[in-house]
């Protein structure tokens, strides 16, 4: 029973993602624009009647109402994926503060305190070096090697303690 529900959720998630992508495309905008132009041009043929106005009002209201939920569903999934990726980066970085993992659960006041910390850190770094300072490929390789060595040491310690 659980698999059927998961499959239904995945179908809806795929549908929401596909509709969100399609709605944000150039052809979708052009189609909507042309629809409005055709509606406006048809006004004289329908004597600008209340029914003529009601057609566009009802159509746009229904589409907008449904799109809000579809786009929000897709946005929630994307946002969660980004948060999880950022949490992984913070958790895996030797020098990052683990207090930032799951920061989205903090209150706004707690986030402001963290923001002040990073603002101060930024001020201090401006004193040390120019923002135009670039880093070399060699520095990237050194950092990568340092992380690999640290992982190897941790793995070695874990296997010895088992």
C-alpha cells in the first residue's frame, strides 16, 4: 500500500515539475500572450459583452489558482534539495561550522546573530586581502589533497577502533 502512495506522490511531483518548467518557457509565454491578443481582437465581434469579459477573467483565475499550487510544490522540492546539498557541504567541510547545518530551522533572531558574525568576518577579511585576490589551481589541488589526507586518517582511525 505504501508503494502505491509513494508512486502517486512521485507522479504528482513529476507532473508539477514538468508543468512548472513548461509554464516558465518562452513558448508558454508566447502562447499566453497570443491568447490574450486573440481575446482582445475578438472583443468587437462579441460587442465587448460581459460574457466576453467573463471568459478571460474565469480562464486566467482558474489557471492562476492551479498554477500557484503546482509551482509551489515544485519550488518546495527544489528548495529542499538545495538545503540538503548545502547541509552536506557544511557537514563535510573541515573548517565550516556545523551549527549552520539545518540553519533554516533557526528563528529569524538566531539567523540575524549568525549574519552579524559573517558580516564581521567579512569586515576582517577586507583588512587582510583584496576581494580581487584570485586563487590558483595549485591552491585548489592542495586543498583537495588536504581533505583526502584527513579523510584517510579518519577512516584509518575508524577501522582501528572497530
